């Protein structure tokens, strides 16, 4: 039996707060009008069933359906992606993104333990109730580990069927995402993952979203890589606390990250990003993809067309 089953909270994370999308689009368009160059994104249909409006996101299980591929096989899918890039103009790129959500964390378990009112009025501001601990930097539960291990088996099955291993890996610095990546790809040779600050969950106020120091992360995951901009202490937490980043601000942050991926990773057409529900929602909004529910430990593959806009003076 699969452990990758969405619930109503997952559905809300994917489909709720639609006003934040409106504000995001307004702010993104305003920002783009003031810069000399930026990227526009759109989803490409015909690769995965998750992009099809007729697919029920609360019932679909990618683990039972070859990750949802629509071409006859993985060889055909990769060939189709390569052909799109070969025929693309100089200012266009096509990328396949595997957007993975961390397995169940202790903050998810704590949220489920209390009513919505209790969580919002008290427990979300704390890191423990004296029985379980979920902050700072919430870890995976045993279920979360098992969800990642289920993905490990699914990837091994799809690799046997010809699925490509991504050539670039990004991961959130929060340890639930980092351990999810580690368990998901156990026993499979992959490039060294790059820790990306901007794919972390909504920042501020909730201690489960406060990351560990760079030193601690490096000790836990010596195989990870850090860019020169990654600071020892969590400066983004300091920036927002005691407030909290709004969803439309998170969408803008993730949109900027996606722009850097298309700008700097031109040689990588297949990329894995292990992050969070809110982050995946941000990618979905930035790309213009249909809303899609992702369970804890779940994943959605999306083919994205990026077009660089350069404003002539």
C-alpha cells in the first residue's frame, strides 16, 4: 500500500489562498516592468498526466502510473524534450523539473495532533509540546522516512524502465527536505546536491521553518554543496521574525530562483528540486501550471518552457 496519499490539508496547501496568486502576478509584472531583462515561464503539455486538467489530483498516484508519463516510454519523452531544446531559439529553454516534497515532518504530525484553532492560536509558535519536538528545523518522522524510501523504490523501478537521472540537484537547507533527498536517492549515483536557500518553506514566526547553521548542515550532509552566498546563520529568519513571509512574497522568491536556474543551468535540462509544499505551490504559480495536490513525500514532474525577455532601450 502506498504511503503517498494526499489529505485535505495537502489539498488546501495546493488550492487555497488564491488571492495570493493574484497579488503575486501583480507584483511580478510590476517588477518585470522595471528591469531590463527577465524570464517568462509556461508549462508544456503532452509530457505528464499531472498537467492534464482531467487528472484528479486527489486520486492520481504517480507511483502506480510510471510517474505519469504520457509518451510511450522514457526514451520517447527525453527525445521529445531534447528536440524542443534543439529547435528552440537562443532566448528559449525547455526543462524537466522533478519537484519533490519532503516526507512527513514532526511539524506535520503536530499539526495533525491539534485542531486548526489550537495550532494557529498556540502550537505553531512553539517547537514542542513536551511530547514531540518539531522546531527549530523539524526532522522527519518514521513515516516521513518510509515515504522517502518508497520514492527510492519507485525511482529504481523507473530507472530500470529508462527514466533519466537528473543532472542537477537542488535541496532546501531544512533538514526534513535534506533527509528526504538522502533517503530517496540512497544507492543511486547522483551529482552532489546544491543547497538552495530560496527553495525553503515560508520564512519566519514558525520555528519548524528555521534552518540550522551552515556548519551543522555540512556535518550532517558532507556531500552537499553551498554557494558563496550561503551564510553561517539563518539571516532570512532574522529578516522576517517576528513577522512572517506572506505567500505572494514566497512566490516571488521562488520565481527569482527559477530565473537563476534558467539563466545559470543552461546545460541542465533535467533537474531535481527537493523542497516543501509551499515551495512547490510557488513553482506551480510561477510556471502557470494547474494547481495540483502533493502529499507529504510526494512529487510532481513538470516540463517548463522559459523565454528570456530583454527590453531594448
